[in-house]
C-alpha cells in the first residue's frame, strides 16, 4: 500500500497549495453540513484529510491508515456496532467501491434509525461525460450494472474507479436501488457544478480559472442550474435510514 500512501501525501500538498480547490471543497462541505444530522460523523475514504477542516470531530477512515486519519477500514465491512452512527459521509468514494450494494447494506446496519448517508460524487451529463471519458484518469463506463459488481473481487486498486457508477445507481437504476436497499430512503438528490469544478483541474491538473473570476463563474453557474442534466459535473445524494 506504499504507493497509495504516496498518492495521499501528494494530494495533501496539492490541497495546501491550491486555493481554488479549497474554495470548491469548502462549498461542498457546507452543502453536506446543511444536510447532516447532529451526532457522530464517519467519513469513508478520508484521503488527504480535508473534511476535518470543516468537521473536526469527524472519524476519518480510509483503506490504509496515515497520520491524519483515525481508522483503517474497508467500506464493505465497517468496523462499527449495529446502530452506532448518526452520519456516514462519502466524498468521491462510491465510484471506487468494488461492491456499492454491499456498502449500502453494511452502512444501513451501522446507522441509527434516521441516520444519514451523504454522498458527493461525479455526475455524468452530456458535457461531463467527455471530460470523464477522455481526460480524467479514472475513466468512465456507462455499460456496466453497478448492482452486479462483486465486493469479493481482489486486487482492485482503491484509486481505480468508474465515474459513471453513482449516476447509474441514482438515475438509470434508481427504482432498482429503492427495491434493493429498502432501509435507505432518498431524501435529497441534486446535480451541480458546471464551470468552476472542471476549470479547477482537480488534484491532478493545473487550474484554468483565475481566482478573480471565481465569483463571476459561481454566479453564472446559478443561472445555468435549470440545465444541470446537460452540464453538471457533480451529484449530491442524501439517504436516510428508515
């Protein structure tokens, strides 16, 4: 897992040096904060540890343990007692999992009744599909069944992923999700981020957005919100344990 540790350290350095990225993430953390329940927060896929800047009491986990994280955990087998958590946060994690349905099942187990799963993920629109397919390092494949991905598959890198997974689960296969995960109710689902996120370059590419243009682009994004199904790069989903 040494190479994965190196990636996390590099992302932590990018986080410190790239202001536009911090602005975007703090906006997204604010969205999460407005939807979160009081109580315990468990973060899956804590990566470079950014969430703790917004939620310092969160329990941050990843597949490996580094100094700024609290727990090493596999999302498919969470090391928590039944009904012990109020919130589970996944930020760019669901599309990396070997078995999303297996995760949802175990997450429902460890959540209290009324507990929430808050998911911020890539969204595949007409526009973003070009970026995710041809530019993003993880790639995108819409021709899969996310409910058939086997969590027992070994050897899959934690950093490999399919950007289409979350869009498939909550749009194309939404009714199937509702049937498969009856203890998790979708209480919020929205698309966002049309300009600033792709221009930011993320963690792997240089920014194409001057900081003095940030507020203008943010205002334009609000005007474009009715076109989110065509333009969005992000999707936010909140699930509640019934």
